[in-house]
C-alpha cells in the first residue's frame, strides 16, 4: 500500500521537533534530514494580515521509521510533533481526511 | 494510594520496562539541561546504562507525548565528551587557567567544609553568598543549604529580581495568590475535563510561549486551545508566529506595557464594559484605580505605546466580551525598570473583568511546595536574616521576597561594606555567559573573593574564570528528583536511568554539605528520603510516586466563593481586605505607591533624547531560540546546527539605513558596552526596534578565551544599576544601541 503524510500546515509552528526527532532516531548527522522544514515569512499583505507559514517536507531519506519500536507505534516525527499537525498513514485513507479539511498538504512517499 | 482528591493516570507498564534490548525509564524531565517545564519522558538506556534515546511519554497529560528539540537531542548533552567527570581543585592564584587538579569527593567535601567553617567562624555566615541561576528543581535545595548554613545572602543573580518574581510577588501582594492561565493543566484528563472550557481569549503578552516554555507552561497548549476555539490577542514588538495567527496583534513599543494596560482599563471603565458585579463584590479600591487610569486616554496611550487608538479599542472590547480571558504574560513585564506597578496594571485587567478562579480564565496553581519562597527559611536565625543584603534599601524585600538583592551583594563584594564578603557558592548558573547584567563587572567582583565553589555540568566561562573547587553535577537522566516547581504542580518524579559515573546529583551534594553544617535541617539518609518528606501531603512516598506519577493535586474553581482561598475560611481572597486589591493596602503600608503606574523606561527615545541621538535604536534582548535555554545547549551539535550563531533581527529598512546586509557580523553598541551579532532581516519588527537573544558562547573557542563570551554576551550593554528604585524590575528589554559592521 502507498504511504503518505498529511500535514495540517495551518498549525505548524516551525518548532523543528520533527527534524530533530528524525535526526536523532536515525543517527543522521546535522545537515541531513528525513523531514526538513521550510519557513515562509513573516511578511505583511493587505490590511494587517501576515503570512507566516511553516511546512515540513519529507525527503527520500525518510524510511517512515519502519521497524522502529516506540511507545505509540507512530513515526518519531509524528509522535513528537508539538502542534500535532502531522498524520502518517495509507494514502487513500488520508485523502479522505484531506477532503474534510482541504487546506492541508498531502505528501505521498510511495511504498516504504 | 494517594490521599483523597488526588488523581492519577493509568499506566500500561511499570515505570521501568524493557523494549527489545533497551531499558526504558518513564519519568519527568527537569534540569539540567532543561527548561521550566518538566515534560514526561521515556529514557532509553543500553546494557551499559548509557542514554541512547529520548521519547515523549504519551501517557503524561502534560506534554502528551510531545517534546521540543532540547529533550529530543538530550543524548548529545548527557554523553558529551566535555562533561565534567570528577571533582577538581585549583589554586585561586591560577583562576582563568586550566590548572585544575582531580580530587576525590571526600577530599572535596572536607576541603569545602573546612573553608566554609572558617568563614562562618571568623566573618559570619553572611560573608558567603549563594549565587544561583534559574535554579529550577535545584533551587529549592540551594535555598535550604544557604539558610541552614546561616547565610541570608542567597540570590538568583539577576538585578531587580527581574524574572518571574515581580509577577508572582506582585499578584500575591494584591490578590493573595499568583494566577496562571487555565489551559486545563491542573486536570489529569486535561481538555476532556467537564469543568474546563477553553479561554475565549488568550492574551499573549510579553512572551513567546511556544519557544520559551516558561513558568510551568507547555507552550503548545496555546495551539491545543486555539484548535478548541480560543482567540489570541498578542502584545509583542515583533510579529511572532502567534502574532501572525492572532485575531489582533498590538505591536507595542518595548517597555510601555503598563501604559497599554492602563489605557485598556480606562477605556473599559469609560465605556462601562468591565464586569460590574465582580468589581462590586470582590474588588477593593475601584474608585482610586479609575482615577489613576483616567489620564490614559486612547490618544495618550497610543502616543506612549505606538499602538493605533483603534486597535486599543478593539483589544479592550475583545477582552471585555471574552468568555474566559487568560493573561499569558511573560518576563518582558518583569524586565522593565519598574516592574511592580506594571504587573499591577496588567493584573488589574483580569480583576476588573472577573477572570479569577474561573474556567478558561486565571487559576491559582495548586502546590505541594512553595517553590519561589524557598525551602527551610526557618533555619535561618533572625539575627542573620537582619543582615540580608538589600532589605534596608528595599522595603518590598521584607514581605515575601526571600532573596538578597543581587546588586547590593555585588557592591558588598566590591567595597567590603556593610561587611566583608569572602566566599561564594555558585550552582546552576553561568554568570559570565548568562542572564545577569554587565558580566565583566560581575567577574571582576567575584575575583576579589577568597574562595569559590562551583557546581556544573560542563566547564563554563564562569567556572573557568572563578571556581577554586569545581564539582561535577549529574544531568537529569542520571539521578532521581521531583518536579515540584513553577506553575501548577503535580506529583512528578525524575527517575534515574543512566550511569552518572563520578558525577553527583546537585541535591545529593547539597544534602551532604548541608548535614555537615546543620544536621537538624538535613535529617535524611538519602535524597529519596528527602523527596518523600516533600511529597508528604500527597500520601505517597518517593518510591510509590515513581510508579504512580504523574499525580494531580486536588483542584476546584471559584474557591473565593466557598472560603477555600483563605485560612480563616471566610469567603473572598487571601488579602487584608478579603478582596482583590486594585488599590493595594500592602503597598500602602510599605510606603510604596498603592496604585499601578507607568514609568517611561530609561534610557528611551523620550527620557534620554541625547543618548537616543547617539544610540538611535531600541534593542530588546532575550528573544528565545527553539534550541536553547539561556546559556545551555550550545554543545549539542544538532541544536547548534539549527542556529549556529546569535542573530540580531531588524527590519530591512533599518539594515538599509545603516548599510548592512543579511548574514554579516555587526557590533551592537550601547552606552555601557557592546556585543557581536549576525544580521537577520525580519519584516515583523518596527524599523526603530531590533531584537536579539542572550546566553551566547562558542564552546569551540575554548576555556582560556572564556568561550568568546567577552564579545558575545549581550548583557554587556546593561548595567547593574539599570534597575528599579524599589528593587523590583530591571531594564533587560529596553535599551538603546547603535549598529556597525565588525571590521577585522
Ligand atoms: S517517519 Fe521516521 S524517518 Fe521519516 S521523517 Fe519521520 S522520523 Fe524521519
Ligand atoms: S514538529 Fe510539527 S509543529 Fe514542529 S515543525 Fe515539525 S511539523 Fe511543524
Ligand atoms: S519543554 Fe522541551 S526542554 Fe522543556 S522539558 Fe519539555 S521537552 Fe524538555
């Protein structure tokens, strides 16, 4: 089955926990990432509105934490996400969740 | 079983269990390294008892499985090759050099005992100062050691006690308690608790809680509440992420928080949108208060704060209309020159809107131990208490503030008056790198002392420059402890998982030293016995608490209506008048202004126009980075990689004006001193204001260069004297500076 991450970027605070959780559990050196954050903003637009949006992107180094024993059974980044804005699962399942709240990002990561 | 009213969570496993080849130890985190929270963690250790992984504990209602980067990268601190590993001694003449010699623990204890006995017998115990930092779980025991040794001179090394204490003591004085925002943290079932509801509005005022996680608040609870419907009002000079997501952001001029609060109060009173019933029944001094805030019209408030009048109106209406208003106020309120009347102004907003002791408003944190008041003051003889440095100068220090005034201590060291200072015990603080002002002056003063004991995890600039005996402390995964501290307390244990080698828990060091001087104050065989004693009220011993934790204390709302806030059982609040005091009878008795007031910061564009001409930018310090807690964490390589160097954030127009570009090194210079930073552009700042973080060092620069702290410590711009006349508040967040390129 095809796996994916659903990212509710409305809430991503840019806390870097996903990045560091992944690096620590996978022994990646600084500079290598299974998931990497993009920080957009802050910049103002219209009247008093601000863009300040953070978006994590999953790289090819992500193994989906296959075989890792954790307390929750969740990937390490997902388990530690401070805004609880990451979900990992089956692509078609997450597509349904995305329909319920379309302003999210769905990143498929294939068969891992 | 714990005593009645306490609640527990159910655990699937015992607190120690196996997962594959690894041992897992469940417990709380706390310092050091750490912060002000104490999240639930699962510590994974291997067959050699080495810490190999940290995971958030999903069963712990506090953080619900989440962790910030600092605990995630904890192994890099605990297993770092630079850790201090054994006790060391150095000839005081060789301070600042690497001439340390290894000694045994018993040699260290005996030597320290001999020296401290000598100073006590010949100069009085007051000649020894106990200098600590944020303290966290260790603060409690340092206070007991200082007092049971006989010294009243215990200080957290920040002038004007300008961190947390002004808010706590200010609230306690006027309303009988400290109050924290209600994010359901007092309940084991958290957001599911039927009594709780999310605050209608949360005012994020003078802090960035997502990053700072201060005062027992897990910052991302704000996100949890937003998802459940809370709206944000953000008061911050910078467009933080929360400001960008808020319903209303007030971009305030640094240091003018009191004026804004008074303006908001005045508007609510003029428009009669405050909670009249609560004010009638439960507030004291409303008329005097109304008169005091009456000059703060929209125009005047706007002029002072740089916030447009229509936004002040919007904010006042938002607060007044809110079903549950939580004031999430932070250290910026403490770090203005006169913090006490500022805290009074801000807390008036929760009083006149009736947001005390109510769901989704402000709650009185349940406590097992009076954390900020220290532990064991009864062991300090009255004649010694009378010698506490600062109490003659600052009347407020006699009413609940238990520490000495840091500046007065420093002056005593420098001048030998009112009595000679001979020695220092420095624990949980890096004076030269961290939070106190003018590090150079502090260093030179301490150099005059004959004998200095240091306790730390790593060699720091302070230990290198000053320590004559240096004791290696265990990190939190290497020892037992309890997490009873700031905010709502829980029965929560820190459980040893990893092998500390020769390092010892800070508490164990204090217990051992303490009983040598005052066995009556330290009757316990082990630190665990001592923890059991502190946990008495819960009905659980330390060992039982290890299994059961976290255990939540009894809690109910609206206690002021049932007489449960006062010892005498009368309804009302725990003040002289039984009401929350907008006009403080306590301040009046102490000869202080009984009403809130705004003081123009000094220096500032308006109070010191000549200085402003030479130093044309307002600088706020202490902006938080995700990776760092004050001076900690710079050695953890995954954290350092995310923020390798300290930055100064400025609006692109500011950079353009001074010919600066993103990424280049600059000097920030004030009239007291200067510090180096890298330029980072940020549209979210007013072009007249720049912002930077603190606590910087370069571990790679080596001890003899004091890790480059001389050029990196931003507090070089701040003088010890830049503080409140009544001893409460100091200027950390309102200084002036100029900026120019670093040339080789
Ligand atoms: S799923 Fe695992 S490997 Fe993939 S980014 Fe998250 S932590 Fe890294
Ligand atoms: S952990 Fe979650 S909130 Fe933090 S940066 Fe990653 S996705 Fe965003
Ligand atoms: S907030 Fe971060 S550093 Fe503090 S206890 Fe929690 S995970 Fe650890």
